[in-house]
């Protein structure tokens, strides 16, 4: 007689085997070869760029030119002005934008001086300033301003030549500053006569500063005497003696 034995597969065994297999698989996945940490990238320090001797000269000229421009030394004095320094820079570096801008600024300021002269009726000075502006930098802005000013000048009547009244002395400020003997002698004569007659001196000048300069000269012309007078704005610069200032 045969005896049949049933093999009963226990579910617990399958669960144990499955758990062990999953643990083994996870362990295998988590185990990776040892990797070395990446080496830090060294930071590159850029060495300062050393200026050439020519660049040092250019920088120095530009600084001096900018200072002259701030002091309104556009074309003069001859040995110390903005224009010559900007030109020197462009001879060494023709594409230097700072020098080009400096010349444009000079030309525009000369145009403004021309406009101011035109308003005073000084046609000759206005034309001279325009000529200088176009010589410095004849850019489209300057060309347009020059054309506009040219039309204005044609519409401005020619200034009449001033005829001095009796006893008036016409003053040339440039000659006075240069201490021209003839010019200074005339003013000394006015100051001495003012002392002798006890009259007032009426000074006419284009600006208050110029009038004060003329008065200072008259006061110093006669030591120990206080010249009395007044200043009024007008052109040309001149002085005359008056009995009173009313």
C-alpha cells in the first residue's frame, strides 16, 4: 500500500526568502566603489596690466587737458591749453575717444562765445569764434550752429563807431593790462585832474569786474587821494569827470 505525502508549501518560507532576496538586492545597489572627492579648482588671479610708457604719457596729457577745459583754457595760453593737449593725444592714439570728445566740447564752447558776441553786436569777434570752432572740430553740430549764426549776423545791423564826448577817455582793456605807456598816461591824467578839481570819475565798462579794475588803477595812480566815482555797464569802456553823479 502506497502512502502519499502532500508537500505543503508554507507561505512563511516564501516571505522569508523574498525578504532576504530584497535585502540582498538593496545591499548590492547601495554598495558602490569608493570615489575620490574632486580636487578644488584653483582660482586664477589675473596679474595687473602694466601700462606702457606711451599710455602713461597719454593718461597724463588727458588729465591736464581735462583740467584746462574745466578752467576754460580752450586755446590759450599758448603753452597751457586744452586744445593742444587733446591734439597731442590723438597724434599718439588717433582713436582716443576721450580726446575726440574733448575737442568737440571745445568747439561747442567756442560756438557759445560766438553767439554771445553776436548778441553784443560784435560781429568780428563772433566770426572769429566760429572760425576757431570749425578749426577745432568741424562736426555737424558746429556746422549747423555756424550756419544759424551766419544768418543772424547778416540780420544784425553794423555797430556804430562810438564817438567820445568832450573829456572822455576811451579805454582799451588789452592795452591797459599790458601797461601801454600811452594808455596808462591818459588814465593817470584823469586821476590827477580828479584830485585837482575834486570831481567824480564816471567809469563805463562792459562788465562790473572790468569797471572795478579801471577804478583800482585810477585810485593807485594818485597815492594818498581817494578817487570818488561810480561804475555803470556799457560799451566801449571809458571814463570821464563829472561834477556830480546825479
